């Protein structure tokens, strides 16, 4: 049972206005969970319909968690916490919603006559393999439900924890369509620790790419987001391309940084603290709104394409996964 390894501190009543009454709030006695609360809720639905979008090949997603302890300064999903009457800054990182009944709800939805077995993507909002998944194992139970239904699916993550579920990925790959993608914005340790302070090592993510490919799993890499002056040097990008090519990645792409809504002020505050020298440059790049200036987007796109010679040669019978091509339903396809 997925609850067998669950050990927590004393649960208490929900205190957050955006959550249902009766929610159990837990804390965990672990270094990775200091100052973080996990709110267990009963989900009313599992499959989200994000609608048809020209830049993605799926329209259905599943989010086992809301909020993310990875604490990436640029995360586009931060404003979604406002729907819970929480803020997009520290609350997004420290008030994590856990949908404890999600696998059971999913099984019921997959059995509905109206469900047509379309591709379902995980990791499009918050990471399904953030730290607490090691305790709750909800994402693993989601794969089990999708496997039973032989439903096509994909995942995007920053965590090598997904290798825990390699046995299920193999079965999904045999019985239906399955693909994985790893987000690797940079290998530079200083940039990584500053922008993604609570994520696993990016080099461990490359090892995960190699392990997935060894198991025959279609696996892409996203160099995302690309941030001018932070992770866009040719040397940085080429190193990712070369190492991921050696690991066997079936696709490698890039996405420029988006700064929509509150994410703009959050990221600019980060710049003022860590890279004040870049503030004037970013003010010009985003003078027109949340999308980066078009010329700079083209430059970043060319940067990834020029390194394409380091990409692995894709076998003729191997297709690019929807998740690897563009896994974020709210992100605009840039190049």
C-alpha cells in the first residue's frame, strides 16, 4: 500500500481559507520539509481538460499536488496558488496541497463511457516528483491506474525520483504510449542553486535520461527556461546538448523565460538580490509584457538549434513525444 511508508508529525486542522474544512495538515520531520506544511485534501476530480492548444499535442493533465517545494524563482505556476487564497511567493513553496484520493478518483473517471482514452500529461503545472512524493507515492498510484486502463501518458519533471517507477514505465511503454521529459536549464552549479534552490542535481537528471533510454523509454530534454545572462552562454548550452546527446535523449528543445502576472515581480525581486546587473537588460526584454522580446527569443532558439549537431540521431521508427516537444500547456511555443 502506498501509505505504508507515510510517517508524519502531528496532524492539525486546516487553517487556510482556500481549503475545504476537514483538511488534514501535516508536517514532516525531515531536512527537506522544514517550515513546509502539507495539506491533505479529497479531490473532486482528477483529469483536467486544458482545451485544444496549437503548441501542445495533448489537452488533458493530472496534478497530484498543488504548490511545489522546488522553489524555482521563475516558475510560471506560482499564480495558481491565488485560487486557494494563498500567495504566489512563499506560500507556493511552503503550503503544499496533497490530493490523497486522486488515484481512486482517476480510476472512476477512466471507466466513464465518455472518456476516449486521450493522452494525459503529468508535470505540466507542479512537479509530480517533488520531495513529498517519496512519502505519499500518489504519482506512482496514478501510473498504476493509467496502466490498468492502458491510457497513453507522459511526464515532465526535474527529479530523478521518477526512476523509482521505471518498472511501471516499462509496462506502460509496452501496453500503450508513454514518454518522459527532464527539465535541465543549466549545469552551472551557481546558476542552478540560485534559480532552483530545492531541486535535485541537474547532472543526476542527465543520469536519469540515460537510465530511461537504456530501458527503452522515449525521453526528451528541455533546456527551460532559457534566461539571458544566466544560463544562455554557448558553453553552458552546448554542454547540456552534448551530455544529453550522449545519454541518448530522443529530443532536446528550449523555451525562453516567461514572466506573466505575479511571476514578473517575483523574478525581478530575485534579479535585484542575485543579479542586479541584469535588471536594466530584463526591463528592456520584457517591456512589452510577459513574453521576451522577439529578437532575443530568436537568438535563444538559434543557440539551441546550432548545437543540434550534438543531438542523438533518432531512429526512423521513433517519434518525438508530445511531452518532450512542449510539455507545459500554459507556455507559448517560442521556437
